[in-house]
C-alpha cells in the first residue's frame, strides 16, 4: 500500500490549495473536513468539487473534535498529516468561544493523540500570527509558549493546540512542525477576510467597511508562497516552529488602492469603530524559516492582488452570491 497524506480542513482556504498541489504531485490525499458554517459553506463546497475531480483524492466528512473521527484512517499507511483545519477569525471568537475551543484545541489534541498512537512520521500543524498580538516596531520571533500572551479567544485556542501537540508528541518519533501563518490571501480565499471582502464590495460598487482608519499594517502573504513553505517543511530531521509570512507590511488603505487599480473602480469607504484588540502592526521575523528550509516569500503584494482580482472576475457569477461579513 502506497503512503498516503492526510490534509485536515481540505475544503478550507489553505487546505484546499495544499491538497490540490499534493494531488498534482501524484500523492494520494485523504481530505477531512466537517464543512461547518464558520463562513459561507458554498465556497467550501466549491473547493471540494474541484478536489473531487481528481482520482487520487479521498474525502471524509468528519468532525475532528470527536475522538472517533479518525478511526476510518487507522488502516492506512500515512506518511504525513497536514493539520490545516481550524475555526478562524478573531472577532467571532469572542462571540462563540465554545466552538473555537472544540474545533481548534480539542481537534488538535485528537490529531496529536492519533499521530502518537499510529506513529505517524510527521505532523505539520497550522497555527497563526494572531498568538503574538501587536508587534509594534519589533519583528515577531518564534518564542517559547509561556512568553506569549495571546490577545483573543481564537489565538488562545491555537496556542493551546500548539502546546498540547508538543506535550502529547514529546518523546515520540513523530516530528511536529508548527507553521504560524500571517494574513494569507489569494484565489479561493475566505470571504470573512479583508481582501476578498474589499474586492467584492469594490467590484459590486458597495460601501467598503473598514474597521478603524485603515492604517493598520499587515504581513499579507500570498497563498502560493504559503504552499511552497508547507511543501518544504516535510521531511525535516527534527521538530520546529516557523513563521510563514511577509516581512514587508502593507496598510489596509494601500490594499484598497491596489484593488481600485486592478478593478478600475473607485472604493466608497465607510470607516467603522476599530475592532476590539485589533493590532496596529503584524510583522514576522523570517530568519528561522529562511535558514532552516530556505524559504522566503516571492510574491509582491501588487502581483498577489492582481491575481486575486483576476480570479474574482473569472468566477464572479458565484462569488458575488456568497455571504460576506458586515453586509
């Protein structure tokens, strides 16, 4: 039996692109997803439809926060688990903490326990830059967990998942690779994140709702660069934690100007009250990932926005029907 790769959250943004790439590499991919309602499920179903066109893809509609959710794959010979599944979003996490604890902390503990029991060679775990809070003038460096004070329920559940994985897999042969993502965007992106919402509103001549004055700076990271990083993480000799982002920050206002440029339309901006605990600057230190696996982002924000706008235009017939937050 050939080795199989598991991708949890395969119908999510990063999980979809990762699954697609692994399938193109002639890997057999077992995709697991609960297709929950964290955001418009129609986009998740569209991603899944694309994956199911490929022969070497197997889909399991399972909820990973249930302990028996992985029983179906116990007899598979699995080389790698990419645990990309999570309930994301800072603001929503304060409104529904229970779902975040279940889908992030519980699910990650279950995946880690399964990896330990089945002696999976490597677990590559998706985490988030949100655990750092506001970087200010400093670059965010991979630190020991106890030094980090996560500013939101979402960030706390992700950091708890990291910590539990480390404890569960300590003294096992499973290598744990943690990837902390910084504001990932691109085609098939989440409709609850700023870039796709901004494109949708500008394309459809609706008001662009911006929390605060729009001068918040983010490390926008194009999806193709993220997938390249994840591929390089497989096969490492020991466990590690990596920041995966851009060390060049861009403000939300600058992003809106680029979308105006590539859509040929003007934005009607409505500035709303600043979001609770929204950081001013988010910027990673990339020394560890560059020195260890030779990765750094190559896609400039102008190129990434252009590709994302082009994708939106090509798929506008169904994208304009999605539910976008704050509409």
